[in-house]
C-alpha cells in the first residue's frame, strides 16, 4: 500500500493578543484630572503587520514580537514611530514542538489613554504617562506532517504516474527531513517575512 507525507490539521482556533506600550507623553499633552481625557488629540496608525516570533511547548503557543505604529499629536508636526511589544501565551490542545503554525492577524482596536505620573515630593507639577494599546484578533492554524496510507483507488492512480514525475516527498522511501530546531520559524519566513523587508 502506497503512503505519502502530508500535513494534517491539529487545531484551528481564534485568539486575542494585546500589543501595549507605556511612554512619557509628548510635550504639550496633558490629562484632565476630572475626566481622564487627554488635552490634545493623539492618533495612532499601524504601519505594518505585527511581527510574531513563536515558541511551541506541549499544549502552548508563545508569541513574542511587536507592532510598528506611528503616533501623531494634534498641532504638532512631529511624528513618532513606536514599537508596541507583544507577549502572549495561548493554550492549544494537541500542539507539540515541531508542529507548523500559521497566524493571520486583524487589528480590531487601537487606543491611547493618559494617566498622571507619580509626583515627587515638593513639586506641584505633574507629568503624564501615555498608554498605547492595540487589540489583535489572530486566526491560528496548527498542522503536523504525518505519513498516511492511500486508499486503493487513489493508489492505483498514483502508481500510474511515471516514476520520474513523483517527488521524493511522495514516497515512503523518501529521505526524512531534518527537524527544524526553531519549531515553526520556516513557516513564518514563508508567509510573513516578505511583509517586513
């Protein structure tokens, strides 16, 4: 019976990840102590897809990376480029080191808020902290390479293909691929790297 190496879906889930950065407010941006609102309009625009590196542990997917954004303040020509750190742990039943992971992200929400900073003793003025947060919706697909047997009708078609047209990966005698010690980095490079060049 002929057998082939194929990718089998282990899990398909949807997860939420948060990119967040705390920074000192640009000059002229204060917070109203009675409402918590900023005194100037501050806008944040994403500049790229989130960059997500991943580590796979049994039953868990760990993401580390960042989201590149541009921060603009009303009546201020300065435009700051920021990198919002991302760190998340997602429980995924069945995932194991060596599995392949595809992640497709969608920015759901981005916000900027202010908070008065701690005032040193003896000073009457206060500084303002800004919190920039982005909410990301991530579609995660986990696959694993497995050797499967072909049904007889498909095997007959497979055997009818001239031997020179069969790829090495389609035969049981094919050489095993070396294990990628970085888990799914090759998959990341295939689907995301071109966006970050």
